[in-house]
């Protein structure tokens, strides 16, 4: 009997009214059914061991890349459904498709999921898949750390995503400005979920940054000097360094908010002279480099895709590298443009307005360089190139409106309006998402060994791009009409109705594009178009010299690199046989063993985070002890690596036709 | 084991860098430290901005007692000295010396943490919790983050001592000791700035 | 040996970066007496005590004092980096140097800019 | 060719639709300034739009041209330069081009940023309105006239108004697009913003920063009226409107949406400590706050 009130209390905490809406319960049931089906399937086909050995405990960068990609696609779906719900709500004035509370939750998770759990893993997927292969490495610098990063990301994503059925979603926007995100205005566990999930994923992200920075700096094949690595590897290098210095301020901003909420500190509170604006400051010290963390890899992808499909070397390699470096440095000095309206004064505003505009210069240089790369080439419009061709006209609009936003007094009129919404979707969708999708289609054969169907890919692209323009062009005009972001609905008579209507239609068109893409993937899996050569696009860089998918050890023999587009030069000079091995040249290869430590460590973080979310400190301490235990195990464990013998390598390579006779 | 020692004696390079993979790990650890630089930079910025926001709580002047802080500083400076001697001993292939100096380091670190906790407990007993003002929040968090870093360092040192005693000066253990000294010296640098910016300028 | 060796055999790096970035070549030495360490310890003790004395006995005006103290903190930090942290040791290129420099630049930038922004020099009028 | 049409046509169509369904009617509040601040901001918007528009068109044209000319199709007579990777002059040009465009935008940007931070000295001394954003309502207090209003305010035409903005709630952002751009309202902080109406009218104002579930209803009306009418309005409030008591103030703190209302006086403690230095040329707001 004494247990009863305790259980009631627990149930109330786990299932507050906001998670007991019929649609959420419906989704819960659907997910439960899907999970049971997956478990039954795995048990029936006896694949648990396979799943554990081949995927969950893997430290192979290629497999980790694939897992990142799949997770990112699932999150793209989740964030996309959120977007469609938002647009459905706004299709006409005074709609009550959702309550205001639910709308707040949906736009918050839309932003959070899309930035942190869709775009970031998509980028890491491409890094993992392509970078080691491009620079002639056997793996990343720290394979176990790489697995830790992935699992921290994955559990962070799970943490955020369970919030909508257990405890309640965050509802303070993806920036979560205090004091609205403080306990006084935002009781409940939603904000805790936000803080903890980003914190957990953020640790993994910093680890990834360290990993790829060291990988590109230290694991390049002999002869591959920094002036010879592909631009995508450069973009990985620079993105990593951005991550290193952008994420700690986020860690601090989230951490201090957590101290406020859970441990009663007074950083950003209304009372005790807290200063909420400091959060905005710290958040955007992270937030601005973050958008360049997202866009630089896209620039890198395009710098690979354009030369390949134009049959020409990249125009102005040095300028491309210098502009990447310039963008990365400048991006640390522009964050105030996210709050020109917070009264920092004309001196500060002018400084940051100017620094923001300066970024347009290197970006503009890149745009022209891609066009000049195509100039005098032979452009094949395959799907990866198609995304790039959609990118140029789209991104230039986003970049241009970015310059408009940097004009400080003009920004006083744009800020927080739909003009801003249109702008950043223009750069993030038109830049990052087009970029990573281009990269996905481009490296897909390298990941899986089969190509995605071209025709369906074209259709997916067309729907996506048309939907994109239809969604976001009207939003620029909505901004001029004074419509502000995050309004859960709006009254009629302000002239907003027609534009909102078209915007919603566009969003659905984009949704169709995404469905076609999913269909494309599934159809191509069932009817695989095998890539037997390893070089389906007539590529230029080292990853195309390998079979698709690359064997576990990547390179049977680490190549010696002599020029920038090494594989292309080899093909031109008829030296492609150099990649073949013979009995004399092959050596045994040592590779790290799989280990369950990463997933267990991330699990411990997850358990501890749940404890923090619900303020069950015993559980948080338990999770913390788990983290310590996993780390201790990791420190004392004997990581003797496994050896892949000469015979195995010879056998594998012979099957791929890569042994000299 | 023995081959490593011999190559070390003849080579110009210290043993931590002989092995390619271990040298890569040292680079990775350096990079990790640079992220910590920015982390502490952010916390310092919070403290600097919040310094005058004392609300009804004490000002820095009223809060700080310099005696214990000076003691903490001297202890930490000594500990980084013993820490560097531990690496020196390891490089001279003196396992016992390395372990002894490392133990001294972790004991000094523990006494530092003890003094700091005592200071905090005293403040809280006097009613100056971090709830009281933004300044106190910034102060406790900045100093506390450093303190928790030191605590992690102590746990790490304990494990390192155990590994050194059980496995000796292997290539891996040399690298671990090297990265540990990097970490410890880095914490000392952070403390120097804490001591200056928080305490000295607080009572100046 | 309990370490991984899935990397190419340790031939002298092979990237040619030493040639590219001459300033980032490592320098390594292990003397017979830890003279550097002892000197560093002595110096840091001295600087700390002087700084403390300056505050305790009010040797100068507040503004000068702040500047001097911060300069002294930087000197002491540099001492630690140079003497204890073996800043110029590495294999291949000293890649941690540019990264560290960038981190210091950004860390100081965060402190400086945040203070500037939070001054709220909102002239109106 | 087919592909290109697939790409471009829908894009143009979408653009034209966007323009066609709306036109440039009076709903475009930003395009219909009613005062010098909004006018000056609009001028900058137009200038920057034109400059970046030229760049956009140039890149689109280049892109389309390259795409058509250098397609990999049989019988394409366009030159093929498989090794062309440098052109010094071109690389300098693509660098200089954006620099020039940015200079054109940057110079007026900085001048206006400084100009808008001060009320021009030739103007009459400003009317001061203290604005507090509360949860889902706006409180306007007139320290000179000693009256207060909720969710609407009157301002005289032709006289600058100094809004002193603060919040007793999460961040808000005070925005009247017809009069000029926005400024955040923040707890523990008073921020200044000056606006002026040069024609009479009733303008929509809105909270532009998300602050809770009913934030979308936080709109207010700004009435710009001739000076004489403004004075008589204030006079009328002082004589006929109820007082804003402490109890009323407490009531305003609750999470509610209320209708517009007026008060003949208000308690002295509703607004944070007033900035003390006040000069026409440089009002520097020192951080002020009550513990």
C-alpha cells in the first residue's frame, strides 16, 4: 500500500498530460510494434550475433560511417515530419491542427534534430566513409574513440527522441534561451532532455573533431603532402578544428543552464542578478562556427564532385584551401550578428556586421571556382552532380541574403522574422543538405558496392528542389510583412495567408522528394546495380582506386602518392596496375579488434543522463560509476590487435582481381 | 621491453615518440588539451562578465581568504614540479623514481583538492551558496571545474601508478605518463590564471 | 607488445611536412640533470610570491596592478608550457603548436569579446 | 536541355507565384515606413538587395551558360581543357568582385549603425516611454506624463520617442515594422531604442521573440497622432482612467493575454532602476538592476 503513492508520482512524472495525446500514443504503439517486429526478425534469422560482432562492437570506420548515415536518414525523417506538422499548422490562419504547446515542442525538436542529429551525423558519415580512403590510411587515428563518438551520438539522439513519449519534449526552441528555459518558466523534464542529449552528443562530436584532425594530419600516405590531399580531406581537417573550439562554449552554455535548472545556481535566472544574455553570447560563440561546421563538408563534397563530373581538375586548389581557412577563422568572429538587437552598441554591431560580410568574400571565391572548374570541362549530369547544380543557384541566394542580414540596421527589420527563417533554410538545406545528399549518392557505391538508381534519384532531386523553392521563397516575403518565427498560428487579415499556403504546399512537395529517395534506396537494394570496377564515376582521388566496398584493411599496400588527383593521373598514364599487389609486396596487416567498450560507455552516459533528466541522482551516480568503470576497463584492457595474414590478404585481393600474375 | 629501452638510449628521440602510434596519441591528447583551453576560456568569460553581479551576496573582497589560496597555489606548483620529475625519472629508465614522484604528485593534488573543498564548504556554511548571486555561481563553477579536473587527474594518476607497478615502463605506459604530465601541467597553468584573475584581482 | 600497429611501418613520416613547414620541426633532448625543471619550479614560485606580495602590500595603482598581474600570469603560463610541457617534442611535425595557438587566440577572444559585448555601450540618444 | 528546363522553370515559377499572389500591397509593413528610422533601414534594405541581386543574377547566368555549353554530349564543339586549373587574373577578379560589392554595402551599414544609435541633435527632446514585456502582454509607462497603458500606446507625430525596454518575463523583442527595427527586451537590463513617426496612423507592433505558448498573441497597436491630440489623450487618461495599483501589477505578472487598457498612474517600482545619465548625444546605459 505504501508503494502506491510513489508509483502514482512516478507515473505522473513519466507520463505528464503532454505525452498522453492520442497521436503520440499512436506513434508509441507503432514504434513498439516495429521494435518487436525487429526483435522477432533478428531472433528468427539468428542475426543477434552478427549484429553484435559486425556492427555494434565494430571499430571499422567504414561501418561506423554507414551507421552514421542510416541514423541520420532516420533523423531526417523525424525532423522532416516535424517540419510538415509545422507547415500544416500554418497553412491557414487560426488552425488548430496542434495546440500551441505541442507546436512549441515540434519546432524545438525540428531544429534540434535537424542540426544536431541529422546534419552533424550526415557530415560524420561522409568523413568516416571517405576521408581515410582518400588520404591512403588504414583507419582513422583513434578507431575506438571513433566508435565511442558514434555511440555517444546515437544515445544522445535516442535520449532526445524518447522525450516525446516519456516525460515531455523540450519546448524552448533549439536555442533554448533562458530565462524561458529556466525552471521558473519551464518546469518539467523537457529542457533537461534537451540539455543532456546535446551534452552527450557534444562530447562525441568533440572526440570526432580530435580524431579527424589527427587523422588528416598524421595518417596521410607517403607523398601525400598537405598540398596534395583532396579538398574534402581539407574540409574535414578544418571542420574538425572548428568543432574543437566551437563545442566547448556550447558545453559551458548547456552545463550552466543545467546547473541552474537542476542544482539551483543563478547564472541565467531572473533573480539574483542572473544574466540570460550571457547564454545567448556563449550559445552563438558555438552556434556560428556550427553553421560552418555544417557547410564546409558540403563545400568539400562539391569540390570532389565537380571535378569528377566535369572531367577536369579543380580550378584554383590553393584559393579553395585558403578560402576554407579564411572562412574558418572568420567564423569565430561573427557571432554577435545573431543578436544585433541585444543592445551591445554600435561599435560592437559594426564590428560584427563587417566581419560577417567578410565571410562572403571567400565564399564567393569558392562559387566562382566551382563554375570555372566546370568551364572547359565535359559535364556529366549524374545524380551527385545534379545536387551540386541545384546547390549553386540555391546557395548563392542564401549567401546573398546572409549579406543582407549582416547589414546591421537592415537586420533590425529582418531579425526573428520569416526572412531569417528563409535565409538559414536556404543555406542549411540548399548548402548542407544538398551537399551531404550529393556526397551520399557519390560515395554510396563505395559504401555498399552498388549504385543508387539514377532515374529515381533524378526524380527525388526534382521534387526536393522544386519543393524547396516553393517553401522558402514565400517566406522571405512573409518576413517583410512582419511575420515572426515560432508563431503557433496567426490571425487572418495580415496578408500572410496566401504565402503561408504556398509554403506549406512546397513543404509537402519536398516530403514527396524524400519519400522517393527512400524508395530509391530500397529499390536499388533489391535490384542492385553492382559496381564491379570500384570506380563507377571515373573518379580522380584515391578512394576510387579501391574495390567497392573497400576491404576491412582498405589498402593492401599503402600507396605512394605523387600528385593531387593521383588516381586520375594513374589512369591517364596507364599506371593503374600499381595498386595491385604481389606475393613479394604483401605484408601481414594489424588491425584493432572489435570492442564492446564504446557502446557500454555510451550506455552508461545514457543511463546517467536519464538520471539527471528526472533528477534521480542515484541513477545519475550509477551512470557515472558506469562511465568510470568503462574507462577503467578501457585503460587496463589489453588491446592486442588482430593480425590479417598475408594469405588472407592475397586471397581477398585475388578474388577482386588485384593480384599481379 | 628491453629493446625499447636500448633504442631509447641510442636515439635522439625520447621513448614516447619512438612508436608511431603512441606519438599519434600524444598529438591527440594535445588537441584535447586545446579544447580544454577554450572550455576554460568560456568559463573565464562567464566569470569576468558576472564578477560584479553580486546581488545581495558577498563581493569577491568579502569572500576570499588569501591564506589557504596561497597554500593551494604553492602545493599545486610543487606538484607540477614533482610531476615533471616523474617523467624525468621515467626517461632515465628509473621505474621506482617515476612511481615515487608520481605518488608524490597525486598526494599533493589530493591535498590541494582537500583545501579547496574545505574552502567551499566554509563558504556554503556561511550561507554563500551559488544560488545567492550570479557572481557566486560563476566563481564556484570556474574554480570547481578546475577542481574536478584535478580530481580526475588524481584518479588517472592512481591508475597510472598501478599500471606502472604491474607492467613497468612499457611503451604504452611511457606514453600514458607523458600525457598525464601534459594534463597536470596544463591544470597548473589554468590555476595560475585562476589565482591571478579570480583571487588576486578579486582582493586587489 | 600491447599496442596497435595497424599503421604503415614507421618510416620517417613520409608526408614531407617537415620540408613544408620548417618552423614546426621538433627539438628533443634529455639532459643528465633536471636543471630545467628545478629552474622552472624556482621561477614559478618566485613569480607567484611576487604577484601575491604586490597585491598584499598594494605596490601600485589598481589599473597598473591588473595589467602587471595578467602579464605575469602569462609569463608563468609560458614558463610551464616551455619548460614542463616539452612543447617542442613530437614525431614528424609539431602539429600541436598551431592548434594550441589557435585555441589560445580563440579562448582569449571569447573572454575579450564577451566583456566588450556585455559593456552595453548602447549609445542612444 | 530537358534537365535544365526541369530545374529552372519550377524555380522561376515558384518565385513568380510568390510575388504574384502577394504583390507589394500595404501588408508589406517593412516596405511602408512611417518614420525616419524605418525609412533609413528600408533604404539600406533596397541598396543591399540591389547589390546582392546583381551578384545572384551574375552567378545564375554564368552557371546556366556553363551548364549548357559544356554538357558532355556527343558533338559538343565547346573546347575541352582537361588540365586547366589556374588563371591568375580570374582568381584575382573573383576576389575583387565580392570585395567591391561588400564595400558598397558596408559603408552605409556602418554609418547608419552609428546614426541610428543617436537621436539626431536637431530634433526636439524625445518623449520617453518605458516598455516592459510581460508574459503575453506589453506594459507602456509614460514617466513624463505619468500614465500607463497595456497593449497599445500613443505617440506624437514628428517627435522622437525614446523607448526604454525591459522585461519582467523571458526575452521579448519589441518590433513595430512600420516605425523601425526591433530591440530585445531583457530582464535585469534596460535597453534604449528610438523611433519616430512622421505620419499619423495605427501601426501593428509585435513581440518578435518566442517567449511562451501564447507569445503569438503578444501584439500591440502604436497610434501615431498629432502632438495636440497626444496631449489631450494623456490628459484624458489622467482624469478618467483608473490607477494601476500594486494589485493590478501583480495581476499583470500572471500568464494571461489581456485586452488593451489604460491607467492614470502607476507605482514607482514597476520599472527597473532608471538610467541616470541622459544626454542628447550619448546616453550610455550602464548595467542597471535591482538585486
